[in-house]
């Protein structure tokens, strides 16, 4: 079998391998050194900035502490009381004397004739007269006929007179009718209100 490698070839290959590994090692060392240099440069460049930031942070912290202390001191310090302003006393305004109240005397004035009240009173009289007439009729054997009369009233409400205009009964019946009318009081009135000094009833008639 023939020999593939000679002794010189083996030595040559070994030296080549050693040279190759040496070159790789140097390359690694060079690259590592550059990285270290760049890192050192970065550290060197970054150090002043870090110091500036640290100093700025410390300055801000001290400023905030100083402002906090100033605010606390301002709150704790009592405020001076504002001087009181005294107003001059108000002068009393002159008051006018009140006018004297005049006493007013109330005088009650009766109104004029109240015809509705008069009619009501006359209705009461007619009922009483009719009862008297019926009693006289029986006394006179059921005599038929009528009695007509008229009433005159003064402003005081009192009956002034009773005029018997027709009487089919006797004088006793006429006197009884006059007694009934005169015992009745009418509503009084003021004659100055309507210039009437007398009330005259309509003609009253009682039939039996």
C-alpha cells in the first residue's frame, strides 16, 4: 500500500495548523480588546452625564424640601388680625310729630222704610185678625160679610192709628181688631233717608 503522507508533509501541515490557530487567537484577543476599549469609552463618556443627573436630582429634592418647609411655616404662622373699622354713630333723623288723631264719632243712621219687613209684620196681623173675625162670626150666628181696614205707622215703629173702613160685624169685633193692630210693633226707620214720616199700609180685608 503506498504511503499517502511523507514526513515533510506532516510537518508542513502541523505548522500550518499552528499558524491558523495562532491567527484566530490573536484575532479574538484584538476584538476583545476593542470591545473593552469601547466599553471603557462609553463608561468614560457616560460618567459626567450621570453626575449631572445626580446633582440635578439632588437639587430638585432640596428645592422641594425647602418649599415644603416654607409652606408649613406659612401655615403655622398666625395671620395678623385685620384692624376693626369703627363706624361713626348714626345721627338720629329728626322725626316729625305725628298728627293728632281726630276722634270720629260714629252715628248710626236708620235706613229708610224697609217695605219687606213691613209686609211680613202685616201678614202676622192679618192672621190674628182673621182668627178674631171667625170667633165673632160664630158669636153672631155665622154672620157673613167682610171687614176692611188700614194701618198708619210712625218712624218709631209704633202704630199711629187704625182706620176701620168697613165692618159687617159689631163694634166689639172692630175694637178687638184695633187692639190687635196697636199691640204690634213695626220696624223703625229714619225719615230723613227717604223723606217719609209715615208708613201707610195697603187696604186690608178679612172676609168671613
